[in-house]
């Protein structure tokens, strides 16, 4: 499983692994329960490989943030995403000290922490995107705090 195959679907809990295209959208498999569903072509689907987190100087790709979380937790799950906002901010600041405090909101932090925990539970330990994608800059509409 590679991070570039992992999707977040608006309105659906958890994360999904891309399986195949269908006539009406895409077939995905839930990382939470392994069930496959057909996600409509009208659903807002975001590839985690295309998401970046704002910092004071640049946008940091989400895979790099996940690597920092992995190093910070020693490969274990992070805090509960429903934790107190002050604890979320403190943990996020420890992992990514220069995150943009004006543009990265607590709701974004909750998503990042929840997604990280799902990926760790699914056995993912390498979040790196292949070399040619490392240098690919996200399109303007793809760079968001945490989608």
C-alpha cells in the first residue's frame, strides 16, 4: 500500500484505498473495515499525496508531515484526534514547529492526526512518495491546510 493510492472522500468517514475506475466513479476499499464501495463521480475525492500543510515559509507535503509524526511517536499511534484543542495544537507544534497558526485550524489538525492513526493501524510505516512525485508541486486548488 502506498500513500498515493489513499483517498479521503468528503462526507465519508476514514480513508480509502483506490481499487479501480468504474463507470460512475471509482471503486475504493475502506482502510477501517475493508469494505469496498463505489464512490460517485460527483463526490469530492482528495488524494492524500496531493495535500499539503501550510507552514510559515512553504507548503509541506502531507507525506512529510506523516513521516514527522511517525518519528515523533516511534511508529505508534498519535494522540486521539478528539483530544482537547490545546493538546492537539501542542502536539502539532512539536511535530511541525513552523506550521502556519493562522491557516491551519484545529479541524485540520484533527484530520491529519486521525488520518495518521488510520494509516498506522493499517500497517503503513513508509509514507514517502516516489521520487518523481516528490518534486511535483500541487496545483493551486490542491494546496490546502488539510483538505
